[in-house]
């Protein structure tokens, strides 16, 4: 089982791989699944600005491609002094594969700065259950 330290290290390592020539703001994200595996992703920007993708989206794509579909914990690593919490769209992306209690750790290069649960970042959320409860 991977530790939070390993998850943090995975996010920090992949942040360096980010392709962010436009914003110059590199982000890394690392997901731990219940089986203890780690999947990481970075932001990938594009000259057509709106189609750039977030680090969290890359990590989720890697997880799904490996056949996993539950997020036990996620670390998001951004630049600067302030908290780089997942954007609104990524909160919803995480929501698809997580539970309300799933920890979302927001990190800087020095370590975890603050930990939230998904429910705190995305209260009263819409999810797969809405589509089956009809
Ligand atoms: N970004 C992420 O990758 N994840 C977030 O949660 C916040 C923003 C990226 C998108 C864009 O490439 C850059 O950070 C600046 O917004």
C-alpha cells in the first residue's frame, strides 16, 4: 500500500513534466486507489487555450486506463504560495470516482499545505447516483 509520502512525491515528480508554456503554471496530481496503486498526471496546455487539460484530468485518465475506478486519496501540487485547490471542473471529475469523505490534499513543494474532503470542496454535488435514482 502506497503511503501519503509516496503520493506526495509522485505529484511533485510529475509536476515537473507539465506542459504549461502559456500559463507557466505547472500542476501535478497523484491519485491513490484502494488497491494502493498510484496514478499521476500533469496539466497539458494547448495553443488553442480552452482545450488545455488539468493535472487531475490526466491522473484520472491514467487510473481509468489501468482499469481502476475509485479514488482513495488525491494530492494536487501547484506553484506559488497560495493553495492550489482543484478547479470546479476537476472537483466534479474527482466526484465521479470518489466518496464524500475522500481526502483531497493540497500541496506545495515543501509538503501538504491543507487537506479537505471532497464534500467540503463540492457540497450537495451531482453524481452517478442521480442518474440511477429515477
Ligand atoms: N490547473 C490544473 O492543472 N489543475 C487545477 O486544479 C488548477 C489549474 C492548470 C490549468 C492550467 O494549465 C494552469 O493550471 C493555469 O490555470
